[in-house]
C-alpha cells in the first residue's frame, strides 16, 4: 500500500507539521505534545491556578494531587507547567517562573530538594554550600524569580525503606520552606501520600486541599477519545465516532485510565504509520491489545 495523501482535516494545526516525518520518528518528534485532560485533570488545573495566583501568606494553603497509577498525575502537573513557562522580566535580572516542577528525591533529603529547585530556576550554587546557605539561597531565588507555586511529584515514595523519624523531619522541613517562601506548594502521588501527609499535623495544615484524579466513565471516555483523534499525527482520518465496536473495545482495554489509553493509542499509531494505512481502526487496536499488562485498579462505571 502506498502512502495516502494528507487527508486528515480533523488534525489540529499545531500537529500538522509532523506529518511529513516518516516512520517512528514522527511519534518521537511529537508524542510528548499530546495531552488530553480528563474531567478530574481539569479540576486539578483550576486548583493549580488558585495556588499559582494566591496572594503571599505566612501560612499558604497548598494542594495534594493524588490518584491511582495511570490516572495522569504527573502528566497533569507537567502539562500545567508547560502552559505557564518562564518569562523575562525586563525590570529585573531574573526570569519569572509562574510554576516549577520537580520530583521528590528517592530519600527524604532536604539538600536534594533545594538543589532540584535551584536547577529548575537556572541558578544552582556552584560551590559546596552549607545547609544554611543553600536554604537561604533557595528561598531568595524563589522570591527573586516570582515563583507562584512549587510542585513536588512522587512525594509518597520518600517513605519507602526509611524510618518514620526521617520522614517526619523531612515533612517538617517542607512546612518550614512553605512558610518562609510564602507560596503554596503542590505535592503529587498515589493515595499513600494522603496517609503520609495526614500523619503529620503541621504539614497537613499547609496541604489541606485534595484533588483526586479518577478513572473516566464511558460517557467521559467518548469525549476524550474524540479529542485524541484531533491530536494523533496520522495522515488520514480515523473517524472513531463511526465505529462503536472500536470505542467499546478501546474503553475496555484502557480500563478507564488515561495513561493506559495513551499507551494504547501510541502503539496503534505506530502500527498505522508502519503499515501505511495512516488511520486507526478496530483491526489496528486488535493488533496492539496484547502489548501491555492489565491495568491496575478497576474501572469506575
């Protein structure tokens, strides 16, 4: 089969530039740009905006974003960051950062968190500073760069293999950092993060809003799948709406999880590009349905 002409009139303009790329390189070039928010991700965006625009406070109120694996926690947080990129402030020597995103260190290390924040701001310390100087420099740079909110992802992982006293000390360090910066912090993680934060009253008072990302329902899924159709870098229209079997099969395979759906559609695009059909059909989904293990958790009806 020869390559089809570019007939995908549903494709959003920002994705059309990638259609000239042949083979898997097309997906390598653009897949990180494809993000479709679920209803609970949209709720998280609103809460993140509240944090980013909050007035300075000695006791700022932050946010916890939680959910099972594959509900899109990390992607929601990075998508929010990507929509609020740093901008130059001509009145100062610093770029303004509406939001920064880091992942929690593997162990409850204050130094690691401070260094990650400075790296994101582009102002690392190039010498071996004392803990006190490192902390002071970090707080100074957060204020100089007008940071709106600081997101720390995978926070629940710090409790693995570490005694509770070290975790409590780390959480108290975070509480102090929040107070000194005067900005809301956002933490993300699987539901274990709620037990972690809730077990320490002082930090719980700074992270007292919770957004739970949930699996989507079938009604929600149809809208999400049709939104994906406008973003998938294929040269022909897949027309998901016309095939109810494709919709139901894809829903069942995703288990109601946005992460699973993304993986499934990525693999289906790969097949569609390589067999030159340039569109996803039920047959395409059938070819890739056994590539992934079953999703974690159960679908919400």
